[in-house]
C-alpha cells in the first residue's frame, strides 16, 4: 500500500470522527430544543420522545469511543492529530452529558404537565434558547477548527448563569408568597439547574476546542455568574448520570 494511500485513509478516518461528533452534537442540540418545546407546550408525548431519544446519543458516544480506540491502535497519532482525537473523545462525553440533562428536563416536564402552570416557568425557554445557541456555536467552532469562535461560546456562559440566578430568586419569592406552588417551583428550580449545567458542559467543549487548535489552555479566568445554593464546587461534570 502506498504512503499516499495511507495518508489519505488516515485523513478520511479523522474526518469520519469529526462527522460523528457533529452528528452527536446535532442530536444533543435537538434533544434540548424538543425538551424545551415539551415544557412550553406542556406536551407529554414530546417529553417522552426526548427521554427515549437519549439512548441514541449514548450509542453515538460508544461509536466515537470505538473510532478513537481504532485511531490510537492503528495510527499512533502525534502532535495536533493527537490533540484533535483526544478532544473528540472528551467532546463526545460532554455532549452525552448534555443529552442526559435534556432527558431530565423532559422527565420533569411530565410531572409539571400534571399541575397548573406558574408564571416563572416562562423563563425556562429563554434559558434553553441561550444554551441551544451555545451548543450550536460550539459545534460550528469544532467543525471549522476555529478557536476564536470557541472563545465566544466560552464567554456566553455568564449570560446563562445570570438568567439562572434571576430565575432562582424569582422562584423563591413565588414559593414564599404562595406555599401551594412549592412543589411545582421545586421542579422548575431543578429544571433550570439542569439547563445551567448544559451551559457548563458546552463551556467545557469550547475549552477543549481552543486547546485542540492552539495547543494551550485558555488563560483567562472562567466566566461564572452562578451564585445560587445549587452551584457545584467543580465546573467539570463527574462520572455517572446527572441527578434527575
């Protein structure tokens, strides 16, 4: 086999990995959009579809894992190729977590659809739209190998945090004014936190893209505006599934 053919095949395999990540990201983004629509329309059928669709994202992550292992075993990548392949694996993991949180939003939508709506619920779609835009921006940056676009996504997380803080305060006030709304508002609090965490995982993706393209970490302080009691100590998701 000629060296030219080997190089071309290697390039094709790297492109296949990139396409798999793009497909996985598109599915995670659509999962979030559908979950938010299920909340807005109080559509239990759509929420159930989102929950079922989570398995598709899990399967794609497994396929990415297999592609990465194959590339390491057969190609022994170095330098920028090594960074790109390692980043692809981590991006896939972050996208899988985002899809998990979308499924959690859908699960809570099923519960909320059984009780009367409360006014603060209308802020949930706004948060979802902001994070959806972040995911789209991150995927665009990944496909374009554009570190500058990744930085723009990275900076957007603060806006999601600020909206989360505002909604948190509003829901607490609502619960104090009307104790009958406590159960509903508690579900909304967790739903908002799920969406905020999706923004965090998307920010992780932006950082990985920057590292993959520039070979160095972002040196600026990470934008963070979440000061609610639901805030977590570390910005990177740990192992396992997020709490529903």
